[in-house]
């Protein structure tokens, strides 16, 4: 068992809360439309200023459209012949309705032991921790074992079209020499009870994520008067196809990352999981709120999210459209598309609006060892375990360059906090103690990476 490192009051720990609060006050809402997305340029320029004050040379890049701001900086390590490690975080957030919140979503309020606001966990907490450590390392002349590339990115919340995806295609020079990358969504703790009455904190490291696809369905038929008998109705054709797809249960598939996660939880808790059981989702319910994420990684999903048809109550339209959010288990893309085509039938067209591949890596190697050591140094009751994210991150873009990607934004969380509900949720917030813990862990990790 590693020795516990006593909490420090380093420069990074001292300023991380203020940095996160300030980052939240930048309204970087990403609507998915170029015309209405805002705030990324101003936030990115502020990040660049913070880095420059500490002595960095930064590069500001707009990724294919005005205002889509990205910032890069490199800290030279002791052995620049080793592959560089990229620490990446996105600056954009999903929109928020202020009327629904207890505090203004862009206030960055610090109260009741939390930092509140849109982006507090997705992912300005990690951005603040990165920025705090980057500033400390440069200001104090710290030399890490290898080069670290700090990347602060735009447009992750829309699949990275005007962020990581554009940068990988148009500025691959920014990623030269990078062999590994660390970003969201992982490193947070899950407290599981043991048979002896004690608890164990598992820190979930993202080693895989499902493929992401936003698919448009379109039905075309004969327009007509709403009062006539009309069997050839585009709305009806589309609605039936959407209902079949939205209520379909895709086959159970247990990837290596999910199997390792379930085995670790079973070992620590004594709970039994049968990955081949048709009731595996019911078994996962014993894990509490985290079961929402884990359960969603066992099957492909195709959730209808948008419908559009018609322009007047008494006119049967010629065209009806739907958008479906598809998340596909690694290795299942071709079979998934075959199942979708069979479900929607020949009278409905489909096209991909966005289609990003799944990703999976193994839970081993020096970087994984460094993550585990950093957790144990600050939480001897902790254990790192792999898991698959049901959503997607900028890792999808970086993986196309051969970069090995992980999600590791360490947070020691109160057991009672429904952490997964905070992502894109109302009253998003992150515990102050979790930010300080995560900063210490990341600092330890980067000094031994």
C-alpha cells in the first residue's frame, strides 16, 4: 500500500477554485449552430493570457470558423525523445436555462462547498485543474519526465466538427510527437460497499467509448388535403419507422473494458454480475446511479430526439424528417446499420449528419500505472478500474492519429452525490474538495508520467 501524501497548499491547489469559477463565468454555450454558438474566442484568449503570464509561448487557432478558439502550449520535459503527453479539455458547454437553476448557470458561484454553473463537471473543472498545474509547473520551473502539450479546445459538445475534428484534419502539425492523451470523462470515484462493512472507492478510468452518430431519417410521399382519405402519408410512414427504431432493443455486447469493470466491482463488493444474462441491466441497478452509464455501454442505442414535418394543420406534407442519436458499441457499426435499415424499412431514407467511430484501448502500460499510483498516493482506499463511456469525447479525433487516449479527470466524490445526473443537468456543480483533490492527483500523475 502506498503512503498517503499529505494535502498540500501548492500554488495550483490554492488557485484552482478561482480558475474554475472564472471559466464558468464565460458563457461558452454551444448550440450546434455557428451563428448562435458564443464565447469560445473570449474564453480561449483568457486561457492564453493565463498561460502567457506564467511564461508559456501559446498558439491560438480558430478551427475553421470565426470565434472557434483553441489554445495550445508545450512544456518541455526531461526526455523530449519520448512521445509527448497531451492534456486536453474543451471550453464549450451545452446551453442552460437560467430560470430552471438555483443559481445563475454562468455565475461560477462558490457556496455550500461547491462551485456551481454550467460546465462545472463538463468540463471546466478539468480545464481549471489543467490550467492551475500548467501555471505552477512553468512558474516554478518544474520539468516533467516528458513533454506535455496543453490543449484547450472548441466545439466538443457538437462532436468536435469545428474543434478537434477540424484540427486533426487541417493542423496535424499541432499533434506531432504526441503518443498519448488524457482528457474527460474519467477519474471520478464510485464508492462500493464491501462484505465486511467497509467501503472501497473505485476511480473509473475511461479506456473506451461508444461510436457517436447523429442520423437523419426522411420519408417522402404525396402531399394532399388534410380532409381527404390519404394512405400515402409521409408523417405516418416516418412515425412508424421512428417508433420501431426507438423501441428496439439491440443485442447485448460486453466489451473488454466493460467486462474488466464488472469483474473489479464484483471482486470489491461481492456483487455478482452475469454478463451473458438478459437481466444484466437489472443486476447493474445495484450499483446505483452509475448504472445509467454502465448499462448504456452494453448495447447499441438509437434514441429519436427531433421530429419535423408540415407547415399547416390542413395540409398533408410531402416530407417528414427525424433525427436519431445513435451510440454504437465498438465492433458493431456494420451490424448496427443493417439492423437500422431493417427496422426503418425501404420507404425511409437515412443519412449521417455526424458519424464518429468508437474507440477502445487496453488498461495497461506506464501511463495507467502512473494514474493508479497517483490515486493511491492521495487515497490509499482507492483503486483505478477501466470503464467505457456511453457518450463521446475529443478522443475520437485524436485516436485517428494513432494517439492512445484515456479519460482521467480525478475527483474524489461524496458517495451520496448523483454525479452522472450533473452532466448537462440543472444545478451542475463540483465539490471544492474534489477540485483540490483532483489537482493534487493530476500534479502527482504528471510528475510521474
